[in-house]
C-alpha cells in the first residue's frame, strides 16, 4: 500500500514510538496507542549500542542490519534535537571488553578475531578504534574493575536510555501532529479486500478500550505482547517474553566518562553521568508475563557485579528494573507486512537488542507502510516466514 490516510501504531515502546514518529514526520495521520504495560522491555533495558562487539555471529542479516541501525542513531538524534526533543538519553561511550577469569580467555580471543574480521570485511568497527589494553590501563578507564586476565577497548560506541529515547520520539512526533493515546487495543478490524491484493483481508481499523476506530493501516509493535494479535492477522506471531532483571547502583564517583563494561557471561555494566551504574541482566525464559524481581535473579546480578568490579562492593543499590524482552522463535526481529491482511504490519521480536535495533526498525517499517522501499534488506525478518 502507499500513503495511507490514517495509521494506528499499537505499542509505545522504542519500536512503536519510532514507527509513529517517522510516519508523523512524513505527514501521515498517525495515532500511537500506548497501553504502558508494566515490564515493557524499553523501560528496563540498559541500552548498549555496539553491534560490532556483539557475539551474535550466527546471523549475517542480523549483524548487517544492526550496523545500519547503529549508524542511524546520530542522524535520528540530530532530527529529534531539531524538533526540540533534546532529553533523549543517547551518549557516545567507549566499551571495555574484559576476560576476568581464565575460562573467559578463549571467548576473549574469539571475540578479538571476530572483531578484526568484521573490521576488515565491513569496516566496522573502524580500524584503529579498538585495541587491547593492560589491566592497569583498563582500570584507569573503569576504576572499580577487578583483577582480570585480558581487556580490550572499543572506542566511540554508544549507550541509550530507552525510557528517555522513546519519550523523545513521542514528543518529537507530537510536534508533527502525532496523537498519543493511553488505550488498550484489543482487536484489529478487517474485511474482505475485494481487490485481489496482497491478502484476502484488509485492515479497516482497531478496537481500542471498547471503541471501534477507523484506520487504513495498523502496525503491531507490542513487544512481548505482540502475539495476542495473531488470530486477527491470520498469522502466528511466535514472540515470547524473556525476563531480564537489572540493578542500578549509586556510587560515590564521577561516572560520566566510565565505559560500558562487557564481560563474557551474558552480563554488562553501563555507567551514567549521575553516579549510577546499571548492572544486568538475567535472561530467563519460561517465566511468562511476570515482571518482578526474584531472589535468584538478583543473586545472579549482584554476584556478577562483584566478580567483574569488586570496587563496587560499597555501592548502594537504588533501583531494580525488570523487563520482558520480546524474543521471536528464531531469534530474529519480525518486520514487515503480514502476508494475508493488507495494511497490517509487524515490528517486534527484537529480543535483547531492541534498544540497538528499535529506532531503525521503526524507520524501515514506517517506510513500508508508506509504500517506500527501505534501504535495508528485510528478507530475513519477513513475517511470512511463520506462515
């Protein structure tokens, strides 16, 4: 379809907010329905934007898309600032990769070789922007660091506050006419399209808080809750919640210049300029829609914090965040039009990388809604793969 008169976006996390912002910016009448679910992944995530250091080597399409997504951030930030949304929470930062214990040395070596190959093949990270450091040099960058085996720094990566960035997208979108409603969309209305188009049915609107509303197109960006619309779309949307527990620590230090810290046991530390360090995150499958902290999960996070940075032992725990990541069955995002309902689109399934991929995913899906061919190759993310 092209140039729909009115579009509904379901889900106010970073992905849905990005879709809505880009549509509104292009003059499309857009309504963002934000149910504000407790446990939304956007509100909990620490936001590391560093695809070149990712361990996700099994999917070339994912990596290539992630590089484009990271490159999209500076242009998007400039556009948001031009629209007056300056409190976006996006900051350039170094990333410190550390092998703390001996069993992490082999993964460290593999990551180093992978980075060198990516730099040669893709030009990212740029040659000269990463190097191995001594542990003393690493501790100069991140003073709480424990004794460690190996360390490497990646310059000019980024971190983003998901809550702040999604809010900035909505604020900037509103300056272009975006309507944001706190409402629960419970159904997508369709009818026989009668035109032999892309599917047997076509979108006619949504049901929000019991009221039937007319729209030409709908984008489902409901995060872990996206699968509830499978029946309406005539398509399985195999997205399940993966719980992540994150602890925020207050430290008596100037943390503004501290790097992101990435060890090799699926945890991380992200420092913010207000004397705060976020440590996370658990990856818990099969927990359902239960966004609460657990003793076992917090023990895991605190234990990793002390293992990697024993200099944080006097830090004060000030906040616990719990998010439900939307994980697709095959681990890849689900982006694009649904095969049997014209005017229906999906933008979900980003798993633990939603804050990296989300804003760019929003842009490319907004392009598709408008009938514009996106710059990115989305074939690996096509919803029709679950048909």
